[in-house]
């Protein structure tokens, strides 16, 4: 797999949020403001980067039977670190994200990438994969957030937009708007990858977000 | 619910001229087909046995014309299904079979033997051989025999004519049933749009213990056996049980008349009163036609068909079957043939179901046709079982009422097939 | 300094307690499940077609594991690849799987077959069968409403002008279409045969000629011309005996109504991938 | 020889068609439309016209885009447009009405597969979306020519507690009071309702159960029961919105349960909720429960025996 | 801490700011599991059970162990570990004692380990400084809200099987639009709980 394709895969073909429907909770919850969405995306990318590097380094060391708990501990550790950093340096983001910052530990994307990719590939590939997936996640969040903010608030990254500012539809800022925006984006992703994603979704196991983590029976 | 359009109620049935050729299938009843006992070239006379009963639930077949057997077919050209049928070229004399002797009946066994020998089947449309239906298991107590004169299908008036013209036979048959099967009471059920028949039969019933006429509102599907039992006796026939399990028997009034005629004259079921009607028939009327006559002859007798005819129906418009050709023969259960033209014949194109609930409210068996159709489209057999589509009597009320003109009746039959795993 | 020590201490103690609880629990309430069942189920195609004779892939997997000598080659859709996998899992010798494809025994599309009525019921073969077999004049022929196409898992069936055509390349031999056709028109033939009589009628020639231009009119030319006389005439229909048939294709040339058709171009070797002529 | 038509029984059908039923509903809505124009002036007709036109256009465009059969002819889009317009204040900016029609037709109805396949009532859902998206515009009841009527609906007055400013019973009945276009004139709505019942387009179960429950509960809670009947969107909701075919149960008992449920929720929201008007939330919440009500109130087939699983 | 505030906490967690429909927590299992009623109710009951258990275990750890020693920042790791262990415990017991429910739920049990709702409830209990009983009631409310949303949504999912959305909308998008409409319905309850019990 060429380096570029690993990277690009995460963004369009196998976008974790739009295609595999992983990590939907943060994607919907935080995407009312584009700024928060990017913040969340970067935080998650950072955590993904660290976990992938450590796991791919230790992939020979971690015994297979106990691999899931180890991944969880690693992710939790890195999330706590990011939580402290964000609290210290970017306090408004910390307030905006609220409880969703610690919730990154249970974000399925990190578990998924660790399980599918990191434990099987070399460090350099894992890092690129982490960056690809992280960027994919951030772009997806940004897309949802921009739809919601432009229509809901008439602003984008806080900048007033000329026409839309007066004609804003504030439901996009609330929960139903989040679901609708996400639904529209997933539909567009389906259309682009003309149904491959849809087929993928239909077969039972691929549908369940933890499929990559649970590995059928060997639970966490 | 459905309009009655009983235009031919007043016309007394006229016998049609003897057809040049009749085409008699061996399976004109539900149950195993009869075994053919004649060969090509044999000459037969009216009433002579040409097919004997193969199993218990089967009825013998008799020649309806005198003449020579021209050909024996082993399959039905229209459906491709294996079906033995005989073509007899008639010589026009209609000479009766010399063996025809009236068979007086003294006890139940002789009565049932006579009914089986007469070749009579349920003439209401089901076509179940009458003899096995009347042989009851030991110990079944019989409270009611309902003589079904409801005839709720639009257009059809052949039962009405039988009750008006052959009232004596209907009455004699009812007495025979009362005497030999010993039900507590025999009820002749007639819809209130047949005053003449009601008045004649009520005159006969006056004063006779255990016999009465029950006048029913003329609502389709009044004549359906479970609905009739429920409306007259209030009893509900449980799923999978037969009518005799709730102490009732429903028997068509023409069937009763034919039994009485056989015992009186010895002539088996060889001809039948058929209503010929519909917007494409020049002179709608009732005709008496030998069994096996192609329906082409009946239409020609009634002045022929208008040239914009588009649909031919065997039976009534609610439950009858549309046929593609005019060579289909009249069989024992054909109570009417209709020819529709132009707008009547047009099958409306269905649109999406709007879930209005009219079919749910109207179904006589209390089923939910719109949900059954959803389950059928998704092939969910379990859901079909919980909706009990096996109880559907295919009366056609749901499809009749549907504002989106959806083919619900056909969906019901296909759902039953899906449920029984065909 | 002591905060770090306390942190490490507390987390390790909590982890240790939880680990202990889990170990005891997993030992006390152990339930063994045959791991192989799941792996087998993953290999099977999952089309639940029943061609192996068991109720779906789950049934076949359970039967395979029950170990009373069930053949690993009963799944036609799986093909040789599956047989290798299964025999390797079960440690059984891999026999080859009897590969067969579906053949529609009718040529009567909308142009060839006369129409006997305007069919206005539900557009499926099963529904049309109730109403005298749909618009086509021949009651034994293909009604053209595509029940087989709907049920085919590998969409090998295409409806051309009211006639079902199965492409041998895509057909995996799962027999689902055979059950779906109300006129039993589709039969399974081994891939090695050359020609097939594409008609299913039992009616006499004179009647068939009026109904369909491709129908077999039982003229008997193919019976006389066949060098290895492996064709017999039964119920007004030519039937080829594939044991003695050499695949010379002579019958295809002599048949005056072109009812006998080659399953693949005769000269071309048996190539599975190519989209062969027609069937 | 002419080719006969062969189709399955029954071969005769009742004359009523889907577009005939929808036409009846439109006729039943006309009195309310006339009352709205009389009370709120010509802008009412403009808003209704825009709503109907945009609903029909969205349905036509959606089906054209996805190459589906165009079903604009069955007037269902027209009804959704009219009902949506009747739920809006007369002063609503037109672009918001068009946005509402878009939500009603595309998001709630067509995306699920067109008529009969949607589980939520298009007009009600669109009203709630607009109610939440444009709180200010949806709360200004005064029509452009401000006249004597104070600019707050009776329900808002009750919520604020100043009962003195409530309009008299006759005003409530005729409809000369503040409120959205179609819901004010009780008289017009009742005429439409009786027409629908006479034409057997709707059955009495849902409206009677709905209005009855609201009457009884408000009486128990002692907040002017007769007044509550004519206030807010109760009559419009009970007669036209709750009886929408695909989003209400199909059995009689199911419809009664649906009506009672709507009534209870309406009173809860009106008495304690943050929003003055609870009818639309109640109907939407009950729409969502309809699959369960249908399952619960399955008719018992004649002679059907409950088989032990 | 009389009875009235407990009711408020529970009802607001269940209805007003419902965990799934308003606060976007636990969407993955919500969309995945709710195809049939049986698996939806099974999953929800398991979620309620694990939520209560998790609260009961993590609250004392935080109050008595972490906060006095000033290592509150460790709470994420500890919570995640305990929840993962609890889920594993529940799975083993279910597999042993209730195989029927396990066959329905088997695949989705590990998913609860990565379920946002459970971790969120526990974190919220700590952030809002609920007392032990209050946090238990809050978890119960959150679980009931989850159950209510799951059961209602399973009814809609069964209805969706008969709907035919356009090709690219099948599956997840149409489910998302239905959830959007469902969360609209839940908006009606704003303010009801406070006025009713307040």
C-alpha cells in the first residue's frame, strides 16, 4: 500500500465518520461551532497519533489475549494528557468541548485504527494512517459543523456571512439539525462511493462500530 | 357493499340449443379428478357415467349430450397443467341413458349413495363434492343445516331462479336433509333482495316444525359460509376447524334442488342454469346449458357480444376468474358468465397505498389487508402467520374498496401460497 | 513526589482487583464454544441457497462440524476455493465440487411468442401463473416477469425482451432460480455439455408452430441427424442423452426452428470467465 | 380476435380514488381558508398560495429528479401546503414558509418513499421545525395592518396569567382572535369536519377522543375547559392533522388510543410546558408511537386462535 | 435531598435532556441495535444495569480515593477501566446464565465498553457534584431515557423497512432523519418537568 494511498484512504474512501459511522457521538455533539469541531478534530488526531505510534512500537510486546485492555489504558492516558494541555493552553475550547474531551477515550475510531492497522504495520505506516484518519475525522466534523453553523447561525468560524446572517435557520444549531446535517453528508458519501459504503453497512458485523475492537468473542 | 346489478332476476331460464361439441373436464370439483372409463369413438348418451369417482373426496362425471367421443386431452391448453378432459360430438337427439331410474331412498346410507351417484358438488362456487361433505363422523351433533340462497355476488341470479322456478325441488331436498341428517333446524337463508323466493319458501315453511326462512340484509359477502354461520347462528368457526365442528352445515340451494331431482327422476347433474350478463352482452338473461358447452355458444344464444368487449369472466365479478378465450367450457360450478366492455373491463393502475384503513374496517374475517400486503412485499412469513392470512376467504372486499386500486385480493392468495411454502 | 507514587499505587491496585475478579469469573462460568463453527461460517458464501441440502449456511456449518463424514464439496456457489478452505479446516481430503450452471429451457421472448391476452395482474411469474400464465401464448414457456432475476444472489440473470437469459460466467450454481420458476423452466446442467434443447412444451408440433416461432415441433430431424443418436423424442419434445452426446453441434445446424442452441461457441474451450453466447 | 384483459378478482371497483378523497379534504379546508382571508386580510391568501405552490413544486422536482412516477395529481401535496399555511401566523416571511414547505414535502414525506410511507405528519413536523427555527417570526401574530386585537394568542395570555385580556367566547368561536391562519375560526373548522365525516373521509374516533380528552383534563385541572377547546390549534389539529391517513392507526380502537394520547400530551404541555401550544408536539409524539399502537390493536381475526409460540 | 429533587433529576435525564436525542450520547449502539424490539429492549436493560453498577463503583473511588489525594485527573483512566471490566463481567455472567439474551445481545456487549453514554453518565455525576443517591438516580434516569428512545426508535425502524428511500439514502441516512424527527418530538417536553415538580 503506497504511503499516499494510506493517507488518502482515511479522508474519502474509508472516512471513519461518513463511511464506517464511527465516532458519531462527538461528531454530532461538538459540531455546532466550526471552531469547536476543528478543535475536537485536532485533539482526536493528536490522541490517535500517539496511540498508533505506541501500539505499533509495542505490537510485538502486547500479548494478544490482553490487547484490548492495554489499548484502552493507553488511549485513556493520552486523552488525560491532551485534556490537561487543552485545559492549560486553550481554555475556551476546554469549556466548549465539556465532557466530550474525556469521551475521546471511548471514541471508536481510535480503537478501530489500533485494531485494524497499528498492531499489524510498522511505525511509519501507522503514523501516516493515524494522520490520514485524524484528518478524515476532522474534515468530516468540519463539514458537519460548517453546514450547521452556516445555515443555523449565518456565520462561519465566527465571521458574519452577508446574506445568511439575517436568514438563519436556528434549528441547525440544535440536536435535530445535527442529525439532518450528518444524514445529508452520509448520503453524499454513499453517492460518491456509489453504494460501496451502503453495501458495507448492510452486512451485520461491519455495521457494528465495535466490530474491529471486539474481534468476535474476545471482548475487551 | 357492492352494487347488486341483478338485471336478469326476472328472466326465467331458457334452454339453449344443443351445442355441436361439449368439452367435459374430469376435474370439475375440488378433490382428486375422476377416472375416465370411456375411450375415443365410444358413443354415449345423456346421463351416462363417463368418469367414476377415484377417491372418497371425488364426484363422478356424466355425459351431458348424446353422441360420440371425438378426442381425449391430457392437459389444459390454457394453463398447461395436466388435466384429463373429454370432447363429445353431439348427435342432437339428446337420447337419455336407458339406465336412468329414479332411486327412492329409505335410509341415510342409501341417501348418501344417491347424492354421490348424482355427481352433485357444491354449486355455490367452492365445488366440494356434496356426498363426503354430508357424511358426518360418529357423534357429531348437527344443530343447523343452512340452505344458502344468499347469492350475494352482483349480476348472478341462477340460484334465485332455482328457488323461484323449482321451489318444490328445493323444499323436497330440504325435507330429505332434515329426515336423514336429523339437524335440530333447517334454515333457508335468503337475502332480502329476492322477495319472490322468500314469499314462496315461507309459504311452504309455515307450520312445519324445525324449518324456517331467515331473511338476511343483502350485503356482500353474505353468502360466504363462515359469515353466513356467524350471521344466522352467531357461532364462530375456529381456525382450522370445519363447519361441522360447530354443528352446522352450509349447502347451496341449487345443490339441494339437484339432489331432490336426482332422487325423483334419476337424472344426474348434466346441465346447469347460468346467468349471462355484463355490459358487453346484447340481451342478458338466464340460460340452461349442458355441462361442457363452450361459453361461446351461450353468448351467441344471448344475441352475441358487443364489439368493444374486453373482458370475459367465469363466475361473479367479485370472485370470478377472467378468462382469455371463449372456448372455455361451462363446468358444474359455473353459476354465471359475464362479458364486460370498455370502462368496466379496464383494470385500474394501482397507486401507492395511503394506509386509509378502509380495507381493515371492511374485511369480513377481521384481517388487516394493508399490513398483510406490507409483510408480503418484504416476504416476512412470520408476520403473515401472525396476521392469520390463512383465514382469508378471498371475497375481494378489500380490493373492491381500495381507493388506490391496489390488487389486494391477488396479494392475499400469493401470501397464502408464500405461507404454505409453495 | 508522593502524588506520583500515590497515583501509580492506586491505579495498579484498582487494576489488580479488577483483573482478579475477571479471572475468577471467567474460570467459574466458563462455557466452551467450538471456535471452528464461526470460522466455517465466515468462509461460506452466506447466500443460504440450500443447494448443499442443508437449511442455509448455518445448517451446513453445523452439519460439517458434527463430523459424520459430510462432504466439504456440497456448496456449488463456494466453488473450488471454498472446498480447499473447508477441507483444510476440517482436515479432510479435498474432492472437486460438481460445478453446474442453470439453463433456461425456453427461447420464446415477446417477439417469438404470440400474446393470448392483456395481462393486468401483479407483474411476477408466480402471480401470472395463477392467471393462465401471463401474456405469452405458450403455457409452458417463460412468462418474462423476472422472478428468477429477483432471487439470483449473483445477478447472473438478465431479462431480454420478456425472456430470462442466464450468463454462464456469473452463475454460481446455487439453484435458487430453479425453485423460483413456476413453470420449472430452469434446469441445472453440468458445465461440460455442449448443446441444450431450449424448449419445455409437451404440445403437438402443429399447435406449437402457431404459438411460438422457436418451439420444438417434434419433427425428429435432430433424432435422425445425430451421429451418436443420443437424441430421443419424448412427449413431443427432443431430449438429449448427455452420456453419449459428443458435443459435435450437428443438431444445432439441422434444427429448423433453432430450438437447440449451443451453450457456448462450440470451438471455444470451456472458458468460465468469458461472457459466453447465451443460455 | 380481440385480446381479452385478464386480471385478478374483483373485476368491479368502487368509484372513490385517492385524488377524490384528497379533493374532499381540500373542499373541507375551504371554509377555514375563507375565514382566514376575512380575518387576517389578503396576505393570508398569499401565504397559503405560496405554501401550496412550493409544496407542489418540491414534490414535482423531487420525483422528476429521482425519475419516479409523478404523483402530484393526487393533490396530497396541495393539502400539506394548505395545512402548513394554516399553522403559520399571517405575518410569516415568505422565504420561511417556502423553507417549511421544503421540510414538509422532501424531508418528512418524499425521503421515506412518498405518500403512505412517512411516519410523521409533514405539516405538523414542518410547523415544529419552523417554530424552533424562527421563534420570533412564529410568535408575531399581528397581521401587517395592526388593528385592535392585542398581539398575543389566548394561550399565551393564559400562560402569562392576565386572564382579563382574553377575548370573549363569541370571538373565539367566530375566530376573530390572534392565532395562526387556519386555527382561529372554530366555526369554519367544524363545518369542514362535518363535511369530512359525512363523506366518510375520516372516522369520528380520533377527533372526538382528542377533543374529549382535552376537555375532560382541562376541566379536572380547572383551567377554563370550554375556552381551551377553541384556543390554540386544537380543532385544526384534531380534525385535519391527527386524522392524516399514513400517520394515524388504522383500527378503530387504535384511533381512540391515539386520540386520547394526543389529548393527554396536549394538556400536559399546555399546563406545564415551556411552549404555550402543545397540539403539534402531542401529535408528532403520538405519530412516532403509531407503529406500536397498530401492533397493540391488531384486530382479532374471526375464529383466529392465539397459537402458543 | 428530599424526594422531589430526585424526581426532577431523573425525569429531566430521561425526558427533557434525553441522553440520546438531545445530548447525542450513545448514538452508535442506538442506530446499530434498534432493528428489532427484542434486541433494543435487551440492550437498553443491559445499559441501565451497567450504568447503575458503574456509578455505584466509580463514585466511591473518586470521592474517597482520587479527590482527597489530589489525583482527580486520573478519573478518566480509572472509569474506563472499571467500565470495561464491568462489561466483561456482565458478558461472562450473561453467557453463563442467560444464553438466550446473550445470543441476541452477544455482539453488542463489547460495544458497551466503548459506549459514550455510560462513561458520560459517570463523568456527569462527578462534574455536577451529585451525592451518591443523586448520581444513582441520574444514571437510572439516563438509562430509562435511553430505553425509551431505543424502544420508540425500534418501532420506527420496523416501519422504515416498508419505506423505500432513494438508493443513496438507504440504511444510515434515513435512520438519521427519523431520529431527527423523533428528537423534534422530544422538544415538546422542555419545561414540563420543572413546572410539574418544581
